[in-house]
C-alpha cells in the first residue's frame, strides 16, 4: 500500500524541529543501502521554506516543510537508480546512482554530494521503517514535530480529497497551503481617525468577498484565490474604489483614505 506524508500547515509554527531532526538522523550517519551520510552543510533533505508576505503593518509569514526527492518524476527519469518499494517512497540507491550528477541538476531538492559523487535527497527514513528493531518506525521528521503537523501513513488515513500538492507526482500532501490575501487600514482624512465598520468588498471575475473594518480600521481578506480584484470601501455615503492584484504577490496596502 502506498504511504504518504500529510502536512497540516495550520499547525506548523516554523520551529524547524523537523529540519533539525533530519540533519541529526543523516549527517555523519551511514544508512546503507538506503542512504550514505549527508554532509554537515549544504543539504536540506527536509527544508522548511519561510516566506514573508504583504507589507507595512499587514504582514503574514508562512512556513512550508518540503521533502526533497519525494517525487515519482525521479523514478521516471532514472528508474535504474530508484529502489523498488511497495510503500511508494522514493529512495535513490547510493550505489546505483554513483556519478549521476544529472539527477541532482534536474530535480530541486536533490543534492549533489561532491565527495561521494552521488545525488542525495529525502528517503522518507526508509531505514527506520524497514528495521523491526528500530525504536522509531516513522520518518524522523514526523517523530520530531512537537505539534504533529507532519504525519505519515496509508493514503486511506488522511483526507487527501481536500489536500493539495506542490508536485502532483509526489507523495506529500498539504492541508491549508497558503493562499493570497488583501489587507489595509481605512481612515477618514477629515477627522484623521480610523474608520470602523466600513463595508469592504473584493470582486474578481470568478469570486466575491465581503468584510468590514475592525476597531483598528483594518480589514483582511485571507486565503482568497490569486486574481485581479475590484476593491470597494464604503460607509455613511462615502466610497472609494481601487484595483488590486494578488497574481504576483499578497497585498498589504498603504492606508486608504475614505473621502
């Protein structure tokens, strides 16, 4: 039965314990025939990407744990170097992959070990899964996560229908991948005060969203699709409109005057 990683990003705090656990498991340790030692620096088989989104006082930081090398595309590109496993984990055989720098060059998350002359990446800690005497029978990153944001198991154990993937050929699924947002503070330029309770709408070609400004004059449209929006703010007969795009980045807008 195929196994998958299931990562709940609503739980992830960006602590990087998964990343540290992976380094501790593989740096300086040989787990042949599954994996040769990972170098102390330069490789992150588990890598927590961090992205600051928005601007000014309307900023959010997202964290996304990424397993390098867990994609079937590697097995399609170089089937002769990938171990045959029933659980679906992608394990690049250290012996069979010697000299195959082309694999590291082609796939993000696969690293070239110059000293050993092999491509390396996440193995799903297959050595732990296969060892009946191992005190840990799950990947080290899963065991290291203090909030259980990273899970590993049979496909049937998780709600994959509502999950997303960064790579459709991977065995890694995400709950609540970061989506776009629009945020700003609305103020009355005549009174030089924030505006509370203003109606704010954001309309695209496919969607429409509505909210109101809070006690700080702020509004947030969180987790909305990336699109071109017509933003409308109105209260007490005053109205302002502007065009906002989240196609390239999230929008923490400058303060908006409702005049």
